[in-house]
């Protein structure tokens, strides 16, 4: 079972940038879709961005134009570049994966805290 570990979170001022990394303990080539979720205090977990094995990406509207998801299959790592951060982006960010679009998200990391101050 592949395990995921996020890193790169922290405290940043509004307008700043952070890059999150998600390192897998094994190969992610067999994981069709990798994604980033986030959960803010008192809110449901929401899907932020996804990327397929062949590089197709999808973003939730609030982050379009500001966040970029990428994956390096050779390094078994997924990234989330976050620019122009806003206080509303404050949340715990989770890396996730699923082997096929019809399957549930079965791979999860422990999360990394991102705090954006105004």
C-alpha cells in the first residue's frame, strides 16, 4: 500500500506563495488520479485540484489562476504551487489518490497546515 506524506505548509502573509509537496512511499504510476483536498475549521473537506497520470488537470473555481498542480511520476511526488494566497485559503491540505475515476479516493496523507494571515 502506497503511503502519502505532505510537506511545505506554513504561515504566510496574504499575497504570498507556498509550494506543497506530496511524497509517495512507492510508485504512483498506477494511481490514475492524484489530488489535493483542503479542510478549513468548521467546514467540509473540499477538492482543490486533481491531475491524472497523463497530466490533465482540474481546479475548483476559487483557486483557478492561482494554484497549479503537477506530478513527477519518476520522483513519485505531486506538487501544489499556491500563489496569491488569501486568508480564505487557510486550511489543512491533504494529498490523495485513486486508481481510477470510478473508484473512491483510497490513498490519503496526514495533511499539512496552511495559514494565510491578512
